[in-house]
C-alpha cells in the first residue's frame, strides 16, 4: 500500500485537492481528497507513480512496494505559471464541487468570457436548467430547475442570498466574467448555504484571486444593445488587496413581436415593433481588505451600488400594451467577508459573509392615455394606464451567513451554519396604486428568516463518503391581509410565525476511477420570498398569508468520465429526481395581467436529465443534454371542497421537455503560436407546453421552439486581446416564455475584450 499527500510548490495553495494519482501502466489509481491525501492498494513490485492536476506540471516518481509494508510518500507539484490562477479554478474547485455527494454541476465560466453571454444564458446550457425570460435585455428572469421554477430556486453570490439585492443583480443582468465559476445544486443543497431552497440553488462564485488582473470588455449588438464590464484585482506583498467589478447593460429592445391588441379590441395577431421597452442598468462592486494574515486568511469590506431604469411595454400578458409606464430602482449595499482557517485550534475553520441592501423603487404610471401596439394613443380622463401610481417604496434587507467547520483524522467533518435575513418595506405617500386598498398599501411589511443547519460527513477513503444533515427553519411575516368577504376590500395588519425541522442524507461512491454514483434524500421547507408576500407595488400583487412549502426530495446521479488516451475523452452524466410538495406556491395571472402567488396544495414532480460530451485534444468538443420533467397536480379537492378538475394535470407554464446541443472547434497557432480561432454553435429545443391548466378547457399552449446560435472568437497572445462575433437565433424563430411573452428574434453582436494577468509572488 502507498499513501501520502499531494502538495503545491506554491505555499499559498497548500495541498492539491482531487489530483489524479495512479501507477503507470496499471489500473491502480485514484484521486486525492479535500486534504490532498491519497491511498493506493497494489501488489508488491516496482512501479512509476504518476501525479497530475489541472494547472500543475505532471510529476512521476519510481516507487517499490513491499508485501505487508506501507509506503508513505508526499509528492509536490509545480504550478504551470502561465495559467496558474485561471486554470486551477477549472481544475481544483470545479472538480471538488462535482465530486461531492450532492447532485451538483460546477461550470467554469472562463471559456465564456469572450462571449456576450450573461450568467442566465450560461445556465441555460446546463441539463435540467431552463432560464425563463419575459423579453429582451433587463426583462424579468426566472430559473426553471428540474421542473420547478421561480422562487423555488435560490440564487446566492459567494454563499450569500441575493433576494434583496435588486433587479440589477438578477441572473440575466450579471455578465459571465463576474464569476469564476457557477455552481448548480439540483435538489438537495448543502447546509453551508444556510438557505431555504426547495428545488435547488445557484451559487455565483466571484474571483477572489490574490494575483493582479484586469479584464475589460465592450459589446454592441442588435436593438441598439450596449454592454460593458471591467474587473480589476490587485494584492500587495503585505497582503493588502483591492477588487473592483463594474458593469452596465443598455438596450432599446425594439424588436418585433406578433400579438393581438386587446386595448384596441383587435383579436387578430399582427407584427408590431416594441416602442417603449428601453432599459439600462449600472452596477459597481468594490472590495478592499487583507489576505494571508495570522488573524485572517481573507477579510474584505465591500460596497455595492446599482441603478436601473426600465420602461414597461406590456403587462404579464402580451396583448395588454403600455406606452408611459416605467420603473426606477437604486440600491446600496455594504458587504463583509471573513475567512480564517485553523481558528484557535488546528482544522477549525470559520467563514462569515454579510450584506445590507437598501433599495429604493419608484413605480410610475401617471399618463392619461390608452396606447395601442402601433404606438398610437388616445387620451382619457383618468390617469394611469394600468393602476395609477407614483409610488416609491424602500426595501431594507440584512443577511448574515456564518459557517463553522471542523475535521479530524481526515475522515470526520463537522459543519454548523446559520443564515439570518431581515426584510422591511415602507412606502411613501405619493399616489397609491388603485389596484390595492389605500390603507393596506402603506402598511409596513416585515419578513424575517433564520435557518440553522448542522452536518456531519464521514470520508473513510477516496472511494466513498456519506453526509447527514439537519436544518431548523424559523420565519416571522407581518403584512396586510384582506379580511373582507364577497369581494370587499378590508385589509388588516396580520403576522404569522412558522417553525419547522428538516433533515437529509447524501452519499457518493466511486465504483472506479471513471464511474461515480450519488444519491440523496431530504425533507425540506421553503419560506415565501418578499416579492411573493408583498408584490412589487405594480404588476405583482402580494399575498402576506402565504404558507411555507414543504417537500420530500430524492436525487440519484451517475457520472462517467473516461480518457481513452491523450487525444480522446468522453463524459456522461445522468440524473433522476423525485419531489412531493405540499402547500405548493404557484404564480398565476389575473385580470389586467396582474400576477399573484397562492398556495395551491399538493404537487408531485419526477424526471431526469442526461448529458453526453466528447473531447478531441483541445481542438474539438461536442455535447448535448436532454431533460424531461413530469410535474403534476396532486390536490384532489378545491378550497371549497369540490372535486378538482385539474387533478392529474401538468402544472402549467413550465417547460417539461427541452434539450441543448453545442460544438466548438479551435484552430491554434493561426498567424502566431499564441493565437486561437474558435468556432462555436449551439442549438436549443423546447417542446410545446400549456401555459394554463389543461383541463380548464382553453388549451392555451406555447408552441415548440428551436433556436440556433453561432459564434466565432479570435484570441491573440494567449487571450490578452480578443474579439468575438455572435449570431443568436439566426433562423429568426418565434421564441416565447412565461404566458406567451415573446423574446427577441435574430440578433448580432460584436465584442472586444482585453485581459491582463500577473501572478504575485
């Protein structure tokens, strides 16, 4: 037997996680665990030990194994200097996440930095994930994961929930270059996040590199779309560090749509050009602090500023058009991030992240006009196209996530986590929304949550590990509830408190070097979000008496990765999921295109996804994924006690079958050995689905959709200078989403990017 640690020659990196260790010319091999430790069992004899890891030079060493004797050998790997920071992220961190006991996919975003993709469209390429958008740049976006959508899926940035951060930080506004990786948890979510995700979570991991880098880009595209982004990081020898991310998005969004015009009473669908859908947002994330100090491995104090202006072209139904409604939002947020390993005693690690978001939202609907889709209008006596409003409300959200971890004997890992969030909203007395009772409109809203989690992981070897965990949920909600009967509006301030216990188990087993199996079970809860409880003051009504959802989840996953030789490799990943939810929160559209969230009852979801990918050297890759979900109503009776006609129907407005295919071809050494020309292609397919209950009789559906994207990228001097050309939906197909809201047609984009990187010694 031979065992030991794989170390990095760069002392800052310490051990090398998930390095590949094997005896050359044999089938004996494995990977290092989270502590860099490996164990190999092989017959006595002479061998060559090979150790490799992405971002490091491969090491080989002759070893002699003696029968009934144990050889201990530590191996030190030398980093590949020219790619250290960027590639180690792709290797160590992504592999560590993918090899965990959870059904999780970690996406290295580096290869997408030259594209104009936002994080939403990055996620759209992952099996089981579908991004739902209500239009073009800046439109509302939701994440559909394993058949469930909207607020069922939580979004975190560096482990901190983004619920109160404002729409400038919604997933389709954040550029791909802001994240060094994105983690997609399907189903069971680690207690480290401390959240109340029901169907999964997205964690955006930003760049905390201690090296010096500058990443700047600008793109221009169809519909007068401009996007720019700047990222900067610097760390001095004394540990002082500064980080800056800034980005902006602008678009006229004046693409053509095919719709009827209910304001004119015209039921015939015609082509119109959007005329009131301009959008722009700006965001700055600045951090300053220290790293590698005796009292802190990392301490960062940050400040975030965001601003947004959005014209509102239509309601939640395409046929209802506006010409004057708009929204302004401004957000400020101080942040804190503290990490200390070996706190007081060896192997005791502490991390604390906190942010306090203060957002101001101004909904403006005061014009005394009725608009048509042609852009024409008629004057009317009353103000407001939808509901007269000049409201300004102030939202304050505080979030703290603290995690304490301890391990011993390289086998036992304990973790305790606590997440606390506090949301308060107040409204200015300007012009009340006529769609709500005036007294209720100015009542304060409160939403407080606390989730306490504990986990224990047993890791006896690199072959298998198992984790057990428990969570305690507490929430306090206070807001207006309509106590009037027979359609009358009589709002009273009402509060409710909820407490619940959740638990689960997750395990993984490596059948061999190439094949891994995972399984997990969880009983979990999701606490309603601020938007579901209190609305948005305009086109979303609140429901302050919503009950938390509860669910029992099962996930099974099998992944296979094999390198046939140095030229050819394949990967296959397949997963199955099962959900049974009570008090399911469903969003529906009422009269006037107003959205509202309500507790529906019982819902059962089950399905699976598969991903297959092939690589030839670093020249060519092709792959695809397919997802199918069967999410059904299991509530037999209505709230009035009668038989439900929708029992057994698919839950509406959720795509249940979709797939992606993509390919990339690289030409290296074009006009210089440090240059690369890349051609890329992507196909997306979405099967038709109903956007209303099938048994209601209307049979309203969103048709099948197929879209094609293509891009070509030229990278010079190892990626320092880059230019990319993209064509999205180049066949100009009709693409729809929530309740038949139409998305942009054919578009073209050109992007230029500059990247500088220097390793700090």
